């Protein structure tokens, strides 16, 4: 992306008053899962919605404020902030994508690789969501996220860990359901959300690379989780998306092909530009 919010956040972290090295040392001293505050995927587009919203998200949101949509909103619930809701959809997708890939890694007995993805949602993304809970009068689930991270570390293969994982996903979905039906039931909105998640997958694949090789496994898995979440949304919304489903699925195949296995290949199987182009083609279907 031309204005990658991950890069912007990395610059912000590097100029913060608390050094990243001290934060890493403090985390390691507590025995917590691996956590590098310089990792641009941790905040997943920013500590607050306004700073963290990419120009891509803003552009997509503006594209939904056509005359027909405004009339529908005014006739039902009054003013609906498309940007706020699209941003929430994306943030929750990033959170769920982290947890999805974390669970897949646990099931593959790759606990060391899995742990960061249970830490990211509660340590960083949740800070963004706190005011959202209050504004939408929705119960929080920070305690459950913390418990899930602990269980992933202490009892990764226990049945209760899976039960708690499913419970957390249900709570994430509960917050997602506060998105007004005029949006969540709109093919245009859903296509925009899918495109943003595909774009996030492409961006993090790029972050995983150094000199053409995949060197950052955490970023590779972040990207893989976001791609899997986008595919999950597509599969769940075939009826809503109608004739555009197959065209989106074709683009999704390009994205998913970049993640052939949980163990990253030495070099990417698809270029970052091809993933971004696939996301752009999906965006165009929302028009």
C-alpha cells in the first residue's frame, strides 16, 4: 500500500519514549509469550481508530456514502458512520485472524510459533476496542482473551483450551454484530471488508520478507491468518454476495496460494504485488 499503516505505526514505536529493548526485556522477565513491540502487526493498524485507519479504508468507506445508501440510513437508524463500522469490521477480523492462525499452529504442535498470536489481540488490539465497547454498550471480553493466552501457553492441547477459544470467537462475533444491519447485510460493505483483509495479508507477507526471502515467521503467520479469515467471511456470505462470489473466490485463491503451509517456504510462492492486485480487484467489485 502506498501508505501502509503498519509502517506508520513502526515509525511511531521507534520514536516512543520507552525503548523497545526495555519492553522486550520486561516481557521476557515475566515469562510471558514472545512479544516484540516493534512488530508492526501487533497493533494491526493503530492504537486508535483515527490514527490507524489506512487511506484504503477511508476511500472504501467514502465509496459507500452514495445517495441510495444515505436514504436507507436516514429511513431507519439515522446517521450511520460507515468508516467507524468498516474499521471495526477490519479490527475484529485482524483479531480473529490472529487467533485462527494461533489455534492452527497449536493443533500442528507448533506452540512456540502459536504463542505470539494469542498475545497480540489482548496486548495491543484490545486497547483500541475498549472505547468501542462503551460506545456500543457491549460487554467486554478482555478476561477471556487473557485466559486464552495463558491456556495456550500452559495447556495448548487441552480440550478446555479449544472450548475457551470457541467462546472467545463467539464474543468477537457478538461485538461484530453491533455493526448495523444496513451495513452487515450489504454485499458492498462485505466486499469492502474482505478486500481490506486480503490487503492486510499482502501487507504482512511483505513485512515477512528480507531480500526476497521469508525471514519473519510471525509476520508470515499473521498474513496467513488474515487470509484465512477473509476466506471464512467469503464462505459464510455466498448468498449475500451472489454472482460476485465466484469472482471473489478466484482472487482469494491467489491470496491463499501465498501460504502453502504453516512452515514458511524459503521464498514466497506469490508476490506481494500479486496479493495487492487481487485485493484491488475485489475492491472494484464493491462499486
